[in-house]
C-alpha cells in the first residue's frame, strides 16, 4: 500500500497545497526570466498535476482513511505463508482402578488390595448404567498407616461396591465400621463371621451397582487388645480413626464429603465406638448404627479402664463417655440406629437407655430388637442389614 494511505488526512491535504504552490511559483519565476521555458514549464506542470491528484484523492477518501466497498486483493510476488493451526491438546482421561495383589495376603481368605490415590479430576458424579458395572463388589485388606496418631494398627478391611470398580466412578457414601472385641477379634470379623460382602452387594443390586464404600479399621491393635476408642496411654485410637483413617479415605477413595452420607457403625465394643465417634463428631458423621454397644468405653473392668486408660482420673473417664457428651450438646439432623438381640440379657437393657439419651439431645432415634437371637454375629448381621436398609434413602443411592 502507498505511503500516503498511512498518513492522517490533514497532513496529506497540507502537503498537496504546498506542492501546488511550489509548482505555480516556480513557473512564474522562470517565465519572468524566460530561461529554459519549456523544461521549467514541464516541471511545474508535473508538480501541479501531482498536487491535483493528491487533492482529488483527499476529496474522495481522505488520506489515511480506509477505503469503502469491497476490498480488492493485491497481487504479490509470492504467496503469503498460510496461518498454522496448532494441533488440539491431548486430553488424558484420569482413571482410578484398585488392584488385587495375589501375594502377601494379610488375612486368610481376604486378598490384599492396592488402592491408588483418587484423582481430583474424577471428583464428580458420573452415573453409569448397570450393565457397565461388575456384578459384585470387592472385599480386601489395606494398610492405613498411623501417620498422625502413631497407632500400630493391623490392616483394615475394605468393601468397594461395583460402582467403585470402574476407571471413572461416581462419588459414593461411606460407612466406617468396627468389629467387636474378643479373643482373636479384628477387622476381618465382619467378613468371616458376618456377611459384609453379600450384605453390601444386596444393597448395590437394588441400586444398579451403587452402594456405600465400607472401611473397617483396626481399633483393637492386636488379637487380645482393647485400648478403647479414645486417646490414652493404651493407644491413640481416636486420633487414628479421625485423622489418619479419615485422611486416607479422602485421599484414596471416591467418597462424598457431605456428612449425611457418612455413617459410623459397629458391633459390641465396636458399637460403643460408633456412638462415641458420632456424638463427638456430628460434623463428620450424620448417622450411626450401634449394635449391642455399651454405655461407656470399657477395657476389662471399670477400675482397670479408668486406671489404664485415664491415669486413674474418673472425671476424665466420665467426660469421654457418650452419655456425658450427648448431655452437653444439641444435635441437628443426626440419625441414630440402635439394635440388639431380643435374647441378649447383658446388652439388651443398655439399648433403650442410650436411645433415650440420644433422643433427649435432639437425635432422630430408631430401635430394633432382632428376634430369637442373642449376642452373636448372626444377630449383628441382621441388625446391620436393618440399619443400612433404613439409611439407603439418606445416602441418596
């Protein structure tokens, strides 16, 4: 494009006037001297013609103004290089897939499972069709380290429903479950003595493969241990569950974080743990299932519990019990499920007492007596089935 088209209009007009005036003056001077008339006239006429042309251009478009109408492509000596379009970015789909490790089984008949970190990119709510999911969930054992608590826990047991066994699972409810305490007891009891896998698979079958993830941590520490679900000289069990286990779950499992989808449950000593954690941490657990639990944490006799777990401080022991905790708090939207065997004379009388304290604190309570059974895992299995079935709507399966 000529240079004049890049100049402002008033500069071009002034230049045209100057050129025209110079041409006229030159013609007048040379005519007066009568020297080289023909050549001078030609130069002056040329300058005048240029000036007229420029002025005409200014009159039509204005110097520096953009031309109107359809632009005309200018021919060039070589073609302009084509604009290069970068290739679309490669999108890597995040996946999450636990794997069964056939070697190094922690518990007989329970395979060890490697659970990878759950990618943040997958924290959505992907709903899959039933035919895209496995027919059954997976039961395995995993090591959850006591990073904060320094608690020496045995391997936990985990149940992953069919909806969790896909590369991009939806977020699922969570159940933290505890076994009872007896000689040889551990996190494997809900699998060996109860029907954890079939029970949760039945829930998944009613909801197109969707059921809660279940984590059974080791709150006992050994085959004969019972440090109670508190932080004490016997072990920092409360810190292990509420810090280490909880952090591990949030880092590794596709779970929802809404408190209404988190449930804590347990049988016998584990039932006591469930009401302890639920009453102390209602911001984490929106519901609990206490099957044949006790009034307060116990490790052997009451005297031994106070001496070994609370340095002999009876007041500290009282404040760690769920009755004292519930009496000093008011709860909102907390679902409490209590169950016991109809033939259980030891733990049977405890259930209505604990349910009354929970109701007085503002919890919505439910009670169930399993007919014709006493204090055993057959009764516990039926009790958990009752409680979990009642919670299905709250879990939004």
